[in-house]
């Protein structure tokens, strides 16, 4: 994995936006895997800015979100459908027909998950998957003990994730307990992955993902198997890495042709 450490979340998000922009300019029909939560908010804000000011276009792109809560209507403000419209889709020229988010109200969740996998395949697979990381080491909502070969399916959130996400709801009781999420195996098939993490609260999970053993107890550690995975951090999230100095040295000495 390539570990890239920035002074703050804003600089890290600009770098992540460079990765997305570089892909879209090379391949305007790119298939983007997207995440929700607090972490990608500055990335999406930067992409909107580049769309408005620099002519970055999304018209040919296709998107697949990682996950959605089970049981929340799409117009619930905390549904990931609503989040994506608010944070990105309503502000760029993406074609709504090219947007995919699992349907958390599907009458048959298993069939919905299978159809979601098929749709990713039909689109030619994910070119770039954007990820955050849970404080318990999840990616998507692949909670600890998730199979590292898992596909899109229904999962039960850990109490830790329910507590983490309670900040978006009026009370922890309102946080849905179940989600539909891409699997670890689905994520690993993306041609390129960027994982973003900001703040000291993420530092233990980042250390386990990057320097810990490959284990289902920290699903993000599965990214160690990915040939093109980048972990983009601010100082806080990098705070517990043993080899932070080495990662910085590698990045500083990276040949120009390998950027962004
Ligand atoms: C969101 C997702 C989750 C979040 C993770 C971090 O679509 O799949 O894995 O990326 O829970 O959430 P934040 O960014 O809110 O700390």
C-alpha cells in the first residue's frame, strides 16, 4: 500500500480529488465507487468546486455507493441516497440514470444485493473505490469478522458503529441496525482504491489496517492484498503508525511520472 500523510484533512482531500480528477480526465466514462460519512465531505466539496471552476465533468461517469441503511426511505435526511444528493450529486453534471446506491427498502434484500453485484459487473467493474474507515476497522459496512471474500449483502452493525453514527440521528435508538453493503471481495476487485482517514480517533484502526496482520478482525487490513491501494491520512490519523517517517520518505522520493 502507499501511505500518504498530509498536514490536515483539507490537503489530503485535495490530493484525493486529484486522483478522482486524473481518472475522469483520462476516462470520462469511469466507474466510481463512493463512500458516505464525514470523511469524504471535503473531497466532495472540492470536486464540486472543480466542476464549477475548472470544468471537471461527471456527465459520462457511473457511480456505485458502498452501502445504504436498511429501512430508511430514500428521502430520509440520513439515508445515503439523501446524503449523496446533498453532498455531491445535486451539484455536478452526473446523469441520475448512472447513479447506483443499494435499495435499503428492497422487499427481497438478497435479490437486491445480487442485482447490485451484477450491475457493477455490467458496468465493467469499479475503476476507483473511495473508502473511509470505521473506528472498528470496517470498510463499507464490513464489520469485524466479515469474510474477506464477501460480496454485497445484508450486515448487522456493531454497537461501536451504531454509537459512532448516532451523531447523525436524534438518538442512538434511531440508528438502523442493518445495512446493505458491498463486500470486502467486491471492494478488492476495484482497479484502484483510496482510503481516507482523518483525526486521531481513526489512528488505532489505521495502524491495524496498515501495519497489523491481515485479519477479518480488521476488514480494512484486506487492502494489504490490493495492488493499487492508497491510504490518504492527516497527521492525526497517522499518529500511531510505526513507520510514518518511512512512508513520508517514500512519497517525497516518488518519481514525478507516478503522480498523483
Ligand atoms: C460509508 C461507509 C463507512 C464509513 C466509515 C467512516 O459509506 O461505508 O465505512 O466510511 O464508517 O465514517 P466517517 O467518515 O463518518 O467517520
